[in-house]
C-alpha cells in the first residue's frame, strides 16, 4: 500500500533523509519512531506529495480523496464550531453530513458539537483533527503524533479507535516517539535517527534481536543502545 525506496531529501545544503526505504502492507499499522527533528514529518510530507525528494522513489496505493491526514498543525477554523468545521470538510469530500456527529462521538467530542474551536483545549483540538481525518473513511490514514497532547485515558480511547479503523480495512501510518504506544499498536516499526532508518521490523523482533535475555519489549532501550539518544 505504501513504499519508499532509497529516498533522499535535502533542504538547501542539509541532507535530512538518507537512503530511506520501507514498505507498509494493506491493513497494517506502521510506526515511524524517532525524536523530534529526526525526519518523521518530512517523510509524511513526501508521501502526501507536499515535498519532492531529490532521489529515490515512493508509492502510495490511494488517491488524495482516499487519504486521511492528521498533522501537528491542525488547520482548524477557530471561529467555527466543531460541527461546522467537519461540515466544511464533509462538503469538500462529498460525505453525508450525518457522518459528522458519528465522527465527533468516536473521538469523545459528542457533547461539544456546538462548541467553537477557540474554546477547545489543545487535546480536544487534536481529537477534532483526528475526527476530520477519519470522516471520509480513508483507505490510508497518516497520523503525526496523534496522542501527543492527550491524557492517558483519552489516549487509550484513541488507540482503540485506531485499531478499529485497521480492522475495518484502513492502512495506518503512525509517527510517534512514544515507545509503549508503538509496541501496543504497530505491526511493524522503523527507528529513524538523523534521517536514517537504523532498524526495521516488528517491535518484538527488534527487541529480541537486541536483547539476549528476551525480556519485555523495550523499544526505547533499543533506540538508546543504537543511537545514544532518548527517542522520547
């Protein structure tokens, strides 16, 4: 469904991605892990055709209307209510507006349908951005740090939603620096450090490869061992 092969990306004279390669199969939850500034958002921007790489090639098996996207910058209209924001998006994508209330309930905003975005907390805005991303039932869903500003209880609810979307057929590309989140959600992960993928595979396989005692998976310890950097 998604692939990158030998991708290189530069900004001016700085190389930010070097020989990046991976693939994501249909109905897979794929995690791209790494600290801030490692190149995660740049990879999403290439896959969603917002940036052009200097080398390599990539492919995504979905059209723009079959793709959902949740980035750090939410792009919400602050003067409009949560419902009005989603109604605008529903109109663009030709989605029945009856789906708006369903989407808001799915992210825990069912009681805030008439609340202006300006009055929402950061975590609530993040959930609204997720509702917008899933409103049109995309085949491929890109989530950039989807639970970064959420409390643990709300994050667990979002995790259940992500798993449910996968079970309904969506392919999900997730960036995070939360190692526990990656272990709990992802079928495969890539560890990204300074624009290079330093390890790739299932969370359990990666942890077993770097831990002779085969203890509970700890991707954070693996990342630290390989790079000397705390991914969180």
